[in-house]
C-alpha cells in the first residue's frame, strides 16, 4: 500500500510538472556576452534618441512643449532592435512603418471614438491589421496606438503631429543607432533575406535532390501559416546546421586531414601553362593547387580554367586552338596568358585539416547559385598547404563510415 501511495504521488507530481512546463521559462541560448551587448546597445540607442529628439523637434518647429523627448513604446522597440536584430519584426521597415502607422491609427481612432474604453482596444486591433496589410508587423506598434489614445491632453492636442514628428523622429533615430551599434559589434543589420528560389531552369543540387532543400522549407512555412520571430534564412541555416550535427553523430567526426592526399601535386604562379596541362593529363587529376613561396594557397587551376580561357568548348579547330594556347608566345609583348597565375581561380576555397568532412558535402555538391567544387585544398593551423581532398575521397570516407555503422536490430 505504501508503494502504491508513493507511486500515486509521483504520478501526480509528474502531471503537475507537465502542466506547469509551458508556464516556466525555457533555457536561454544567448551567451552572456550577447546579453550584455544587447543591454548596452539599448542603453546607448535610447540615450542618443532622447538627446537628439528635442534638438531636431526644436529645429523643425521651434516649440517642443507639446511633445516629450521619448515615448514609452521605444523601450519595447529597443528590445527587438538590439536584442534580436535578425528578427523580421525588428527590420527597419517593420520598426518605422509599424510605429508610425500605429500612431496614425491611434490618433484617428481617438478623434472618432470618444469613449477611451472602446477606443483603446479598437486602435490596437486596427493597428495590427494595418501592420499586417503593409508588411510592417512590429509588436511595440500596439503600444504606440494605445499611447495615442490614452496619453494626456498634450498628445491629443498635438494630433497627427504626434505620429509624424514625435514617433517618426524617435523611431528613425533609434533605427539609426541600431544600424551603427549592431554592425560595429558584429551583428548584421539590417538583416538581408537571401532568396531561396533558384534561377529559372536551374538544376537542383544533389543534396537538394536527396535531402533537405530550400523549396521544402518554403512549402512547410506556407502550410504553417503563422508569424515566426526568426528570419527565413536564419531558420534554414539552423536546420542545415542541425543536419550536419546529425551526420557527425551518425558517422563520427572524421576530419579532412584524415582523408586528404598529402602528396598532391602543386604548382606555382609562374608555372607555364604547358607544364600545368601536362601535369593534369599525365597525373590524371582535375585540379592543381597554386602555392606561393610560403606554401600558402593562392588559387587553384583546373581543366575548367583551360577550357574557359582557351574557348575550348567550341569543337571546331580544337587541337589547333589548344596548341596555340599552351605554347609560349615568341614575341616580346602578348595579351595571351602564359603562366598558371593568369588563368587560375582565385581566391581558392580551402578548409582546415580539423574540419569535419560533413562540411564538405554542401561545397562539393554545389547549388543553383554556386557550382560544385571537385577538389578542395586543405590548410594547417598556420594557413599553409597541407593536402588535397577530392569528391572521391569524400565518397570513400562516407561509404566506409556507413559500413562501420552498427546494424539496426
């Protein structure tokens, strides 16, 4: 009986904890440095806005008595601008349009509806609808609309001046401070959305054909149909990083240094085109890393570079054109490329020897915007050339890891 009573208590406790879980705060993933960065940014941004607003209002109309130097909803805007600058709700048009349009709505409703009890919720609801329609949803906009209705006689007397002067100036100054501070502290702002759609007629990348693709995310977001407080490209980056983490867990952490070819043939900037072509053909490789005297990778020369510069994609007279391209010019002056450094692809894409091989998948499979890379140079901790990784090296490593994976029972 005692054991049954204890089991019953544990069951009640688990049920209670499960019910309370949605009400409790989730773990904060932001680092302490990021938290301090956001707080300092809000302090400096609001301080600059509060100091500059009276000066600009005085310069514009000479009378600052009807308007305050700072309205309360700016504090909420500062949370978004400095705390989550990548959020779609914190982008310049969302902030400026959301606040100013909400102020216009609030002033209009306050003039049309005399009873504040009815005017306040009506103003907020109408402001939300307008922000959705104009694609400038910004949560503090609801507070701006409410302020326009419930503020004192000074704001009511100012009328639309409250929207076009007070709110517009406060918001513009705060956005300017956010642009300066976020970029100075390493946060991209405004957060530019990257297009997820490939060019018309472009073939999908291999990883998109067999796994997660941008179109899949777009389809899911369309079905989801709700507002997300995260940008689309950030969400895609998180999902891709999660996939990479899952690959590492599944296949183990195999590094580029473990599978690279240590004795890969290299060339220098001044290597002749004829010598480089001979190496590509006789050694049966598709690319050669180009190194400087310090053995740092300055470029890569591949078959495609010869094809591009010699116009070898035209079959008529192929042999003669190739011979003319490879042979040194006998005169004193020529515009024809003579050495590897004149046709190489630079800067070269490189990875470190400690880079997990799963990060090579996206590079070597390519995308609609970037062609696949067949050979990637590997560098050490001193940024010096260490070896070469090819698509065949990656495939072999992934295949061997798959064979070593425990069988599912």
